[in-house]
């Protein structure tokens, strides 16, 4: 489908986001989500990429060992805070605020 649409097609970011969600390797998916957000920051697909990145980091935080937990917690909180700052009027913002409030604070 990507080969059939142009670089400026308004659906491009959404198609790339859908493809990225299928990447099995979590680290690679995180990198691709961050890149997608960077490239399409002002589109709904770019916004959703940041949201998905935050959700992925929450999972990594919960699954990580004690040594990595603090790092993932910091990254998760930073990503969620960034989301709220960049997209205060998003349909996801209230949910992001609740997730952020439910996370432990960083020591």
C-alpha cells in the first residue's frame, strides 16, 4: 500500500504506524515509533506513535529487572510528560495524565 501512495499523502503516517505496531522486537519497535513521531510530529499518526511509544515503555518498565526499572520509569514518565506538553487537546491526553499519575515517582 505504501508503494501506491505518494510521500505527501495524508494517510502515509497512519500506514507507517500500523506497520510499526507489527514489529515484534520491542527495542526496534520503540526506535521506529520514536522516528515516526519525529518525522510526523504534527500529524495524528505522529501523535499516536508517541502514545504507542509510551505504552511500550510502560510494558518494558513492568517487565524489566530491578536494575532496569528506574531507567524505564524515567523514560516512561518523560515520554508521557512530553505527550501532554505536545498534545494537550488530544483525545488521549486525559488517559495519559491518568497513566502518569498512577506511575510511581522517580527517586
